[in-house]
C-alpha cells in the first residue's frame, strides 16, 4: 500500500525538489544563492534549515516569495494550521497536491482497519480554514465507508445523542473530544460497545487518557493514531498493527525525514532523539525543504514485524513540551503521573491545564486545573494530588517550603477549561512567566 524507496532514492527526489525550488521560488533563490549544485548527502547537509518564522513570513497570502506558481492562483485550496503550535499560518495546496495528501491519509486509515462496511463519525472541528474535517470527509469517501459529518462544532450532549442514535463503528477526533465524551458516557452510564475503532489526531494521547477512554468505551475498542501529519507536509508517519502507540512508518516516497541534534549540530543515529526535519517530495507549489517542524523523535533502527520495509521511528512529543523550575526541566508526563490514578473516579476527567505564573514578591503561582463531572466529590482528593505533585517534583516541594511557590489544585466543571476556538484543543501547559 505504501511504496518503499531506499534512502538514496528518496534523497535524490529531495535534491530534485531543492533544484526546482531554487529555480522557481524567489524565497529559495535568495536563501540558497551561495549554494551551487548539490548531488550528495554531504552536500544536502549544507542546506540551511527552514524555520517556522521563515515559513510564516514568506507563505501566501502574507507573501508570494515561496510560491512557484503564477498569479492569480488557480485550482488551489487554502487551509490554516490553527495556531496550536505557535502563530496561525495558512497553507496553500494545488488540487493535485491536496489529492496526493488525501490518498496517503486514506491508505493510513485502511491500515487501521477502516473499510466500506464501517460507519464513521467525523468529530473534528469544521470551519476557520482548519483542514481536518474536510480532509476526512474526502478520506472516508475514498475508502467507501458511510460518513456521519457530525463535527465538534456542536454541543457535546448533541454530539453524544447523534452517536447513540446512529451507532457508528468508528469515531475520529481529537483526544480532548474523546475525554469529554468519556466523561459524559461514564456520568450517564451509557453502553457504547458498537464503537470498534477510535482514531485520534492533533494531540498526543497519553496512557492516562487511553485508560480513561477505555473505561467508557470498553477494553475491546481499538484506539489508534490516525497518522502523524502536518498541514504543511501531509502524512509523515503511518501505523501498522505491529507499531507501538507512538511508533510510525515513514512513507519514503512522500517525505524525506532527518532527525537532527541541534546541540551537537549533527544527524542522529538510530536510538538517538533529535528534532524532526521534513522535506516533502510532492509539494512543489510552495516547497517545504528541511523544515524544523517542532517535534522530537528517534529511529528504531529495526525491521518491523509486519514486513513493511519503510523505516520506523518513535515520536517523543513536541520540542519544548516541558517547563523549567529552579534548575530542572520537568516533562508534562510527571504532572499527569500526579493525578492519573484518580482519573475516571470521583468524576475526575483526563482534561487538565497546568498554569505557571509569576506574581508579586518574586513568587511563582502554580495551578493544576482539572475538569470534573462532580466537582464536590473530586475536591476530596485535592490534598492527595498536591502531595503527589510535591513528591514527584522536588523543586516545587522545596519552593513551597521556602515560601516561593504557591501550589493550587482546582477542579472545574466539564468544558470549562479554555480551548482553542479553531481546533478545540486544550493546552496542557500554560506557562505565563516572562522569559
């Protein structure tokens, strides 16, 4: 289903994209003006990295510099990233490129086990130029499955009512949405054993969230990532039945991916964690070359049991998806560990936000805000969770003892945490400190 190209062949295709971009794009002509012809991997490594700021400032419609197309544009589609990874940015694709992106995603959904016998509830946010809802509409059509275009733009009670009425076998959405649905299903003690597959995208689904969702939908439900994708680059990774929850195959005929150690200025060896650099091999209207997407990953360096020759890698989250207190960097997984044992009990949800804010007299205020279907019952565990946080994060414990840290655990009614108005995501870390 996914073609395999050797690293050498994939590199040559990436080099062809480089030459095309340098010749046809004003931005790349300027960026690469000091570079001559390249033909080897050593030459390739000399190419400067494409940053988020460069992409934002030179993409259409803010600028036409990156484009290789004539104006006015014809046969194109415009989408938006939604801004969850920084500034909201627009992505323009030709219909041919859009169709190529769609076909790769549809193939990934087929590998998940979705077929024409299924009824698929599309629970992504529609509108505001966000591409997921309309892309999945076309993906589901390409597969031939029945489509329920419910969206996440409606009240969650109405969404659940549609699910209970039409009984879809597949649900597709953000982890945030599945947490809220799980909260309501558990609260109402509903039977949803007709759901066979839950496919998520847009956010990492931690083991805590998986456990909470299984509590509501049953242990037999299959929970899988729709794929590892980017609005700018399309499908970057797909999963087979042998992949772990955060493990993906690279579509070598579609992307050329490097994992890079910026501290040591070198490419990572198998097993080493580095930042993801992407060169898309099919997008020529606005080429994406060695783009620093903001994720970290590592190559497994092993053959997959499924027999697919495309290499596998493990996603480790977003670069910078942690926070610093004192002299230590703390991963958000440590925060989750502080209350994960209580999720799905006492009304406690898996949706939360960890807020850090400087206040007067040099003190740091930390609020762990957790949604709950029964705030009064959840509050019985406030001190337990505070104790766990201080046990797991020693700098917070010491800071509180010294009077430098104020630690609060607060429970909010379901749906009260701030969410992205475009994507509906809950931002897990909200660091308001001046840096």
